[in-house]
C-alpha cells in the first residue's frame, strides 16, 4: 500500500469509525500522517461527538486534548486534560503504552474493540480508532480518533477505573508504511 491509497478497514466497523478514517485520509495529502493544524472541525461536524484528539508526552503520558460529547457520555466523566493511561489497570497500561509507541514510531493506525463492563454490570463493546497526526514541530505525537459504544447507557459513570476495559483486541491498520505487527491481541477475562 502506498501513502496515497485509502486504508482498508474490516467491513463490520461502525459508520463513525469509517467517517473518521475517511476524513483523516482526506487531510493527509501525500503525507503518512497529517498535521494537527489540518484538522478543521467545521468539516467534520457529524463526527465531532465521537472525536478524540490525544497527545503523547513521552511514554508515560497520553493526554486527552479533546473528547466529544459521545466519548464523555460513554466514559461518564470529563476527561479532557487527563492522562488516558490513568484509566487503565497496570497490566493493560504497559501494553497500551507499547501500542501507542508503535503507532508513533511506525506510523500506522489502530482499531480496538474493548469489551467494557460498568460497575452496574452493564456490558458494551466500544470501538476505538486511533490515527497518527503530526504536531507543530512535525513529530508524530498526536492521534486523532473516535470512540463509539455498541449500546447507550442511562446510568452515569459507565466506566469505572476497575472495569476499563475487561478485555480488548487491537488491530494495526496499514496507512502506507506497513504495520509493526500483523495483529496484536491483548486480553484478559474480567475477574
């Protein structure tokens, strides 16, 4: 796949995930990753509720720069400015850090299906896509993505630090530079 070819996702992904990938692809031009400054919210009004912008600040921090209303509703709290790694249990945190490092060092996307369970035992499958973006200095340190849930919950605080996530399966997406691994499964059954 060349940098100009449109990346291919599995057929069973959610429409918002495909729309995020389509928009990301439209702004990257000939580059392997677009610049954050290329993102124009007016062009993506329909996906803003599900949109996330993350920024890596070294291997210990993945700050949430922007989280749309659907993301906040799923998580049940404001997360803008938070370190996303703080929401993960230690056994997943290191693996998540390694995945983000791979996305940055070997520019690729990642599609994640996380099996979530709330403190009220409600279950959902959350679909997350993360795509690399360049910061002002040209370094790939940011990611654009979306989060969408298979169910809507009326109970606040859907995600509890102890149950986020019970199991997740990431898959790298070839954006034109190949993928570091064909597939990476990180899972643990809920205790």
